[in-house]
C-alpha cells in the first residue's frame, strides 16, 4: 500500500497505511470472488438494460411553433422584455 500511496502522491501516516491496506485487501478479495463467475457466454455491454434515447431530436424551431412553451417559461420569470428574460448587465452598465 505504501507504493500505491507513493504513486498517487499521497502522504499517509502509518495508521492510515494499515487501515487503507486492510480496506484495499478487502476490495481485491471481492474482485477475486467476482472472477469466479463464468461470464464467457455474456456479451459485452455498455449498459445492463437495453435502453434507447427517448428524447426528441434537438432541432431549432421558429418561435411561433413553440405551442405556448416559450410564453409559459417567460411567465415564470421575474421580468420580460421583447420576448426574452430581462436580467441585469453582467459586465457593468448596458450601453
């Protein structure tokens, strides 16, 4: 564990080294237990569930095609000007 700590550039006390050595040993023991399972017939996967993207494509639409969503969002804001949220200038006074 001292070598791993050194490679990770960690400064550990002797008590920490002992505690982390025990913890790392327990993790490696669990990994050994997982190696006992025969997974040769299991295909590699990126995700355990067969998921597909359920979101619509991100396509820009003209403002009049928003079915009221834009206005609903603007109605939730504190102040609106020219169809946009009005916010204080971020870099000082407005020109």
